C-alpha cells in the first residue's frame, strides 16, 4: 500500500517506530496478563482496549458480538480495505509461572498468549495511525472475544464486521518457535473443531451379578475403542482425523453397575469433506456397538469450527511482507496442527492468512511450556516484531491479488 521505491526507507521507519513502542507494548501485555477474563466475560479488557484506541483518536465501537471492539483507520489515499484481528480472552487455568505480573484472578490465566495478541494489535494500531499517510484504503481493527470457546468470530460476523472488507490477517504466538521468527503455510493450517456428547443407556445391576444388567461402562469402553478405527480403517492415512474423549462420568459405587454413562469428546480433521462425513460415521459405530452390548446410545454431534484454510494469494503476500520486514531466514514452514482457531470463520467469508509468531526463548524453544500450560511464559521479545509485522501487512506493497 506504499510505492515500491519507498520500501527500504519505510522498513527503517517502521522498525524505528516499533522499537520506540517496546515499553508501551510490554506495559499493555503485563496489564492484560494480570487481569485475565474468560470467554464472554471480557468487559474490562474491552474497556482497556477501547480506551487505548480512543487515545489514538480512533472512533471505536464496543459490544460487538459480545465484548468485541472494532475501530477503523482511514488511509491517506484511496484503496481497498484490510482487517487485522486479535483475540482477547483467557483460560480457566490456575497460573503457576511465579511472574511478578501473574494473574490476580485465581483460576484464570492468559495461558494462550491472547494478552500478547491484544498488545500487538494495539501497537500496530499506533504504528498505522502514525503513518496513515502511507495507507491506501482503510484498515479495520478487530479485537475479538470468546475465541477459546470458538464462538466469538461468528458472533462478530453476525454483526457485519467484515462488511466492506477485502482481506483479513491474524497471528498466534508459538512458544516452541524462538521470538523473532515466524512460520507460514498456504492451505489448511489448523483443524476443524466439533464437539460430541454421548449418553449410553444400560441397565443397572449388582457388580457381582452383571448378567442381570446391561453395563454402559463396558459399552462405552468398546465404543471408544471402535471409534478409533475411523482413522485407521475407514479413511485414507492422508486424511488426518482425531476422535478424542475428554470426560467420562458413570456410577457412584465400586460394586454397582450404573444405568447410564455420559461422555464428551472432540473431533478434529483437516479436510472439510471428511468433516462432513463424521457425524454419520460416529453415529453408525456408536449405535451399533451399544446395541451389541444390549445398550442404547444417544450421540449429539455439535459443529463448532471449520478448518482454517489460508488463501494462497494472501499467504504469498504475507510471506513476501514478512521476508521484507524480518528477513527470509527468520521464516519457516508451519507444521499443520489439529488445534482449532475460530479465525477460520473469517477466512470462510473473505480471503485471508493466519501465521505463527515465535514467542519462545532463543535457545531450547522446543522445550518451552506449550500453549494452555499453567507455566506457559511468553517471551516478550515477540511484541515489537509482532506489532511491526501486523502494521507491515497494511503498509508494504499493496494487497495480494486473488
């Protein structure tokens, strides 16, 4: 969005401006880290974000899709519209880092680094306001709630946050990648996320006389094992899918066969076509195995989030921009993961790209505590390059062509 002949001086200007924000970015991140709020509860976080944006002179909308915050930056020249997104919510985890700015809310923690994402986008907003004469078109800043429960993006979409927007970009910190590096990939990057809830109805009996009952616990165990054959026997090994049960509740006493068992789990895949078949596959296996054990099973398949697929043109533009800003030696290929991310909802609607920002130590990053761990500790050296990268996606070279 700036003429090519100015690109070298723009890079120097951008780095100078970003480095000058280091203390401010750190302050944002530490304040947010100490005051985490769970999904659907991000009121104080949204207030903090809105206040920072208004101090930049931006007209700011709040309460979008829950506690979402939206602001536009108008460029100095005509052009298209790009959106930049950060998520704001924390997790129900008790922090164990021992940091001076640890969570002040017992049982709540920014264990996924959304505090850093929010700080980074606030920094990018300031950089773009400082250099808005170089912007052709408009920038929309999206501060999203409820990513951890994968409902926030859809809620914001329903309020029209992408109306008039041509492309969207976002990032997520990665503690197993050293700070200062990035990882990118075209196509599927993160898996779909769907929830399964299963009730297995049996017949209660004394544990010493199992023939008088129909054991829902044994049936549940058989169901869990049988569902693993979907990936090993029903699908190609090149079509990854995972069926994981995370909770099982049945019975009260050690010598009593209970009348029912209740299970919850998750289904993840990379292929939208495979995802579309999973409800039928699970239902068929669950009901058949339950019947074989003289039980009745009820399966509820709850669709939550699609596969996150990066647009090839937007990914190519992001890679060009990141190479220009950081150097090609700082970028690596992103390994696909079946972890979910509701940024996928945005790139279902318009072209976009999501990439990983290294947030780990320079040495031994592969041994760092991972996302969602109570000892997760983000390397704040990622804040300046993160803010510069988000701003650069607006300022460097124009939008990718679709």
